[in-house]
C-alpha cells in the first residue's frame, strides 16, 4: 500500500511539472508559476494517492483544514483556483476520467478593505529624509521618489535597468516597465522624480546595468527595497503602515484626487481590469461608480 501511494505521488508530481511547463508556454509570469507550484505541492502532499483516485470531498477537506489552520481566505481562494486549473488541465489531457475540482467553490469574501495610504504631509516628510549630500541619500531619495511618483510595483522597480530610463536634461522622463503578465508599458517620470534620478545617476561610475544597486554593488532585491522603505517610514514617524506598496496605494489615491480619471490611473498602474484600480482608491463609492458607468466594457 505504501509503495502504491509513493508511486501515486510521483505520478502527481510528474503531472504537476507538465502543467507548470504549459503555464510557462502560455506566458504566465514567474511569480504566478511559483504561486501555482507552492499551492499545488501543498495540496498533492496531503492527498492519499494519485489524482485519478481523489474524490471531490478530499479536495474540500484539504481546503477546510487550511481554513481551520487560520490561512487567509484570499490565499485559500488562490489555491482553490490553482487546483481547478490543474485538474481541468489533466481532464482535458485525458489524464483524469472525471474532474474532482469541477464543483470546487471559492470562499465567499467580504468587501475588500481600502488600502492604507499616506497623506500629502506624510509624503513630504518622508521624501525630505534622505540626505542630498551623500551618494546613499541621493540613491534612496530617487527610489522613494520613483515609487511615489510612478506607482511602480516593488518587483518592477528592482527589475529596472539603466537602459529602461530616458531622462532629458530638463523636464519629464520616460520609464519602460515590464509589468504583470509580461506586459510592456511606458510611464512618465515627472520633473521632481527625474531630477532625483539624474542626481543619483551622476554618482554612478560603474558599468552595472541595474538601475538601483545595494551597498554590495548588486541589484536590489524586493526584500532589500522593503527594508529601505520601512526604515524611512519609521524615521518619518509612520508606524501603522509599512512596505513599498503603501507608496503605490498613495500614488493611485493622490492621482485620482488630482485628476479623477480612473481609466488613466488604471493604465499607469498596469492593471488589466478597472475593478482592480478601484481597490486602490479612497474616493467616495458613488463617484467611482459614476466613473465606471461611463467606461466601455472591459475586454
């Protein structure tokens, strides 16, 4: 019996590899594929045997145990979606006689909480902290300015190379970004952020292609940027909000208040759906609904 279970698990993991390879061929991002792998490996480790012997109840029990263990509903729903996609793939490839995840339902969520953002005064206090008299201060100011003034995701910031930036001697610049789903889009860099970048790049005497380098002279990691941003947030007396994403929320909120055009902000943030952009705002619900009603249907 034990040998049969071991063989079943090996078969499951072989199927998983083929599924992940298929996702890569479809152009899914590396981040998405890692999430699928993590969620599905956790599922397969709990199954009694190969998927062709699994009942729908086995899948429901697995996700119920995760819920009882305190995993967040949004994370469980992501794992449920991965299980549905995986089983559908195997069923369509004739690896399964029936799809055990076909009737699997997501957990019902309450209305999303509006993400926390910074006030204008808090942003001004934060951006004034990096010293303009040191190379590290000029680098840190450029990072904070770029996050706030463009709404970049932290992963997008870390992936930037110097060749992705176009900075005239005066005026606005242009940033070329590869976002989620490997979508390429260009973002404007306003004059304050462009000037901060020019001051930082004037210090660079190396040939490294990465736009931002850490103290070891290598490309910043996502964790490294998070630590840097949190250090400045705490120095600014902002202790109830943390992480680079708070600057993305702040960019979206301030942009919509200055110019209430949700479609324009959607494009700047690189969202595929306007409903995603809504979650980044702090405008009145009625105002947002009026804006969305005037938009053509999402495609």
